[in-house]
């Protein structure tokens, strides 16, 4: 049983008795202090729970922010990377041990991207130059030819010159497609034993006219056997000779210097 009298709360238990005069006895206790204590304890417990949760939340935010700060540093540097700023590198020294390998991998990736982008830019510039030059010459010669009447021989000479330039332009386009396939590993290698003399001699005959314009003589000496792809080897040697003649100064060198240069070039071939 539980009742309240004058602001005090009592709780009692009734016990049955086997007594002729008293049938039961009631034992009661004033529980008001206990109720007040439990009420105050609940308030303290509630505030403790709230304060603890707030402190734990703030500490968790601090720990997460501190833990993610290296990732924010990494993200800040990577967000600066674009086509014009491929030289940016992640400072590995500012990263924790757990992220050092990730930072190094990112730097290596950026290094490869920068190298590939530079190669692509140089390649595009070279291709544009190689295509623009013969097209400009063809257009100029055509306009000059159409500006006045020409003889049949003059027209044949102009057409022959344009044909050579178109052949050069076609070769440039073929080389471009070839390089694109080689970059994407779409070429099929047919490797076999090759006589270098049989590979290089037709190339020297092909570039003989270009060498005469530059006043350079091409000579072939020696012979050796190479295991490789015939078409790829011809392209490689042809590009070397073409670049050498294209960038050669049009002047007659002393014979001993020219002979030494040719021997050095052919020795590299062998």
C-alpha cells in the first residue's frame, strides 16, 4: 500500500496474523526522501547524458576533421591540376604514413600525364606543320598556274610537283595513323631475319633527290642481319633519314666531315 499525508509519501506492507484479537499488522515507511533523491538523480543523469553526448560529438568532429585533413590537402592540390598545370605535384612530406604511397602514386600518374600531354602537343604541332607546308605550296602553285595561260609542259611540271607534295602529305597521314596504332598496340609484329642492306638501300634511293637538294651525299657501307619487323624497321630508318635531311643546313661540307657523318649514321644503323 502507498499513500500521501501532509506532503509525505508512505509505503506499507500488510501481513496476515493468526491472532484472535489482531487479524493483520501493517508495516509502513516514509519514502519521501527516496522519491526526492530519485527525482534529483534523474535530472542529474539526464544532464550528464546530454553533456556527454555533446562533448563526444564535438570530439568526434574534431577527430574526423583532423583525420581527413591530409585527404583535404591531397584534394586541394589535385583540384588545381588541369591541362595547363600538369606540373603540380602532391607534397608527400605533408601526408601521414598511410597516405604516402597514395601521394607518390598520384605524382607518378601526373608525371605520366604531363609527359604524354607534352608529346601530344609536340606531335600535333609537328603534324600541323607537316600538313600545312605542302598544302600551302600546292595552293600557291595552283593559283600561280591559274593566273595566266601555260604550256602543256609547264602544266605537267606543276602537276608533277604537286603530285610529289601530295605524296609527301599522304605519307605524313600514313605515318600519323601508324603512330596512333602503335600507341594503342594495334600493330601486328612479323619478326624475321632481315638483311639490313636490302632494307636501307631502297630508302637511300628514295631520298636521293631530297639529299641532292640539300647537297648531301648518302652512302651505304657494310651489311648485317637483324631480327625484326621489316615494315617497322623501314619506317624507323626512313624517319631518321627524312628528319636528318629536313633539318640539314643547305651547304656543302668538307668531304672528310661529310664522310665521317655518314659513317656515324650507318654505324648506328648496324
